[in-house]
């Protein structure tokens, strides 16, 4: 399958495209599943998302401005409310009729976990639930949105795999890890995530001490990794002292070969350590993944025979099978 972004079924799912803090007083351009969109915020704080194209002369609305909570086109000053309705055509004068085709076809948009999520079609799924977000014992840390020159399925495949740890993550926690992967048992982790539970003894260099909460050279981690279709991966880490570190790994297709990436962290620590210090080590891990994946061109084969698989690839094989079913790819 050369292209996956054209699959109609993907339009009914939710995709994080920005952090909430990224949408302030100006419109913001995003690209999702090959389509250009504009996101802006009304005076009541409500978000709106629509095609980044004025219906009048096709100027990019993201190059305009927000005036009184309404999106104003930079080309001829047409204005649009957060419901997409065209509220003004200056050249026609006040009170003039607005052409019925002048309104914007808005997308569904939500704010969750400090992120802006867009569903470009009629929603047929929900945003996965992270129960720690409602638990006052945990704090949430947002980390910014990055662009990767990587096909989104390759990112999901990578995040579900831990056989690459001793080789890709030698600059962070992978040094000295046993490359052997024991037999993995897959199952439903909760209502939203399907995956596996495993244990690992990971290197704990000085840069990781803030994240792990331990100054031991090696730390034991009880972990789980699971996916929620189409592209969300959750990794949970529990240390022996009870510290929990939850990561929501969000990969969003800009197009077939480029993606947005962000991760959100929840921790049950004492909140005394600066949040940015905590996520620096996770950022370094992500940078190692990005460096590797950007060497691999094209989209990920979804057919059973398109790639060579071994037992350690079981989680990815299952995700690929379910994703191929979702988008109607030949297997």
C-alpha cells in the first residue's frame, strides 16, 4: 500500500495536531492527512478548525487574523465565526446577504490532555482515556509538538517494539541491555489499549536520575506498551519504589511520509522537580528514535509478506493487521 492517508475510515478518528497553548490570538495552520486546515480560538476560548481556504478567492485563512473572536481573511476581509458561518463581506456593505456557499465546513475539535485534537470527518471513535489525568496524585507534563520526516505507521511500529533498545538507545538507557526478547503475551490492557506487559533492567545514567528518581546504575522497570487505533501508543513505567511514569506517544500523519509527534507525561512524584528537567531524558530517547527512523524512506508495508518478522515483532504485527483492516489494505 503506497498511500494510507486517503482511506476514508481514518477521517472518523481523532488526531492531536497542536498544544492548546499554541492557539492564542492568531490563527494557526496545520496539515492533517494531506489536507491544510486552520485552527483559531473565539472570544469565549472555544476552538474552531476548518479548511485553510477562503471560499471567496481561496486565500489561506491561516495568514489572516482573529478579530473579536472571528477569523478574518487577509485578502478581502471576509469574516467567519467559530461555527464556520461567514459573518461579513465588507465589499458588499453592512447588512448585505451572504452567499449560501460562503460558509466554512468546520471539523470537530476538542482539547484534551493539553492538546488540540481534530477529527476531520464524522467522529466514529473517541479519544483514548488516560485515567491518571483525573487523578490529583499525578501531574501532567506537555512537551511540545515536533515534525518528523517519517511515515506515521513506521513510528507506531517503532514505539511498540523494544528489541531496538540496545541498539538505537545507546546514548540514553540501552547500554548493556540484554537483546533477547522473551515470548510476549498480547491482550487488552484496558478499555482503550491493547498490548503487552514486560520487565526490563535499564541503564540509569546521570541524565536519567531526575526521571527515574533513583541514583542506582541500573533500575528495574515493570512496563506495559499498548496501542489504540489508529496511531496512539501508551507506555507505562513503574519503578520498584512505586514511582509511575506514563507516556502517551502521539503520532499524527501530515501526509504519507511526514508526521507530527508529541508525547505527554503523567507522574505520581512529589512535584518538586522542574517538569522540563524530567522530560529532557525522554526527549533524548525520542531524538534517538527520530534519527533512526528518518533514515528509513517510504511507508510501512502492511501486508503479511511485506516484511520479515520474528517473535519479538508480535505487537507490531498485530497492530499492522488491525490497522490494515481499518484502512482496507490488502494483507
